């Protein structure tokens, strides 16, 4: 499939090609800023729209791929996730799928040990800030045009996720921010959290007991009828679940 460069025009954000080792992803520095988080026209859990400050941070330009995750499996002797040998999922440059939140968190810890960088999962606020790319209160990373206006939309994601970075990035230089697979976030999920969220660097609610808790996730999925989510759309599942449309990308504090 040919690479198509349309809809997005990357801004002058700073890229960090990892010099730690081949294990480190390309990192994009997301500038610190206030932004309006949530949506007045979305689901109840996206309200109220509220002003949030997010410190500058680094975010991987792509979702973690099978090729990257394979190094973790070989290094740690961990069991491969479901669908690892399924031809609809196992292309080296497709995002790794069916990884639980706990496994994604373990990957971050392992990558930290390998590179010396403090890798982690992004917060919901960081993820939404990055997805918007300074387009305040627009539905999608490119604006308000519907997902069906994307290049080759009708023929993409037929039986699984596609390889990362096939199409143009958003204004920050981030690929697949609202499509391909849902992405785990670090936060515990609370549908009513926005009403009590702090203004600066919110990290989700405190959970006294993990039993029955759900972890937040963001982004669209190849499995859905509409394959691309809005920037503000929220989702969640229990952290031990391994779904075929769940993956992740890594973040790093500056």
C-alpha cells in the first residue's frame, strides 16, 4: 500500500531518535500547554469540558510494534500474547495486540532498564493533548472532517490492524493516534472523573482496591464500524483483559 501524505501537516515539534539502543522508539516532544479536555457533544464520560495543563513530555511516534515487542519477549522469556502467530496480526510492523495493561506496564519497565529512560504509559490527559495537536476542541487530529474522508478508508482495517505509520501523522508527528488499536493509558478509569479532575497534570482517580477496577484507554479500533475515534472519546476495560484490538504506545517524562 502506498504511503499517502494528506490531511496532516507536521508542526515543528522536536523528534528524538533514540541513541540508547535499537530498542528505543522514536520519541516526539509534546510541548507544555493548557488545552480544553473533553467534549460537550460526546458521551457523558467526556463531560464537562475542562481546562487542563499538561507539562511537556515525550511520546512514541507509533504504537509498539510486534518487532519491538518480540525483543521484550526474547529478553524476558515472557509468553507471547494471543494472536501472535495469526497472519492477520503478526506482521512485524503491525502494532502488538492482545497485550494486557499489566504486560504493557511490564514492557515499559523492561524498556526503562534497557535504555535508562523512564518509560511509562501516557495519562489520558497527555494522550488527548497529543492527539489534538493544538487543534482546540476539534473532533479528530486533522479537524472535523469525518473519518470516511481519510485516504483509502473503505479498504483499510479489513481483518486486523494495519502496519503503523502507513499514512500521514498529525501536527505533532504522531501516527495512528485515533485509529488502528485502542491504546492503554496509565489512569484508572472513572466515568465521572472530569467533574473532580485537577487542573494540572491529572493522572486519574486513586483506586484503593484494584478488584473490579478498569484501566482507561484511548483511540479507535480496526474492529469498530467507525474505525477512527474522536480525540476526546474514552474507553476502558479491566487491566487483565487481552483483546485483539488493544495495544499501546510508550511515553516518557522530560
